[in-house]
C-alpha cells in the first residue's frame, strides 16, 4: 500500500487543538495541585501561589506536553483523533529541538500564525512555514 497525504484545513486543525486544550487544562490542574501541596508543606501556609509561579507552571506544563508529543513521531490526542502528523519537508520526524522551536513560534505568533493557513496553498501555518514543517492528514490508499 502506498501512503497519500492531504493537508488538513484550519477547521480540522482547530478541532485537533480543542481536543488537546482539554487535556492540557487537566494537566494544569494536576501539576498545580501537586506543586501547591509541595509549596504549602515547604515554603508557606498560603493557599495560593505567587502569580509568577502559577504562570510558570502553566507555561512549563503546556510546553512539556506539546514538545513531548510533537517530537519523535508521537502525536497528541487531537492529532491522533484527526489523523494529523507533523513531519519535516524532507519527510523526517521532528526532533525535540524542532518541537521546542515550533512551540515557541506558536506562542510568539499565536492567532496571526494560524490565520496564515487561510492564505497558504499547503495549509501551513506561519511557524510551520518558517521551520519548514508540514502537518499532513494521513490516509492509506487501498
């Protein structure tokens, strides 16, 4: 069998992101609960983190989730559900460094980067265009 690729549109990619954000929010609560317990035991009796620590936990949790699942051919929950795969333009899987660069560019460019899909013939967002990556929707030809 031969693999054929199509490029998912903005709707498919946003739905994939929607699946992922529910899982990431659950991880925020889990790690926030764990670190708040440790913080209360060791540092303070306060029931709240200082805001910079809370923001850092959210950022590190989100970055860890996406970098782990984007690298080495793994897929996030949303990507698996919608049959998306991230590969280099050469067809190779992403390294951790490439996945981290992609995450940082997504954070930097956010909505503008996603709107780029509407004007790109291969439905690439701006971070993927810059890093020479592509999201493909894998379909097996029969």
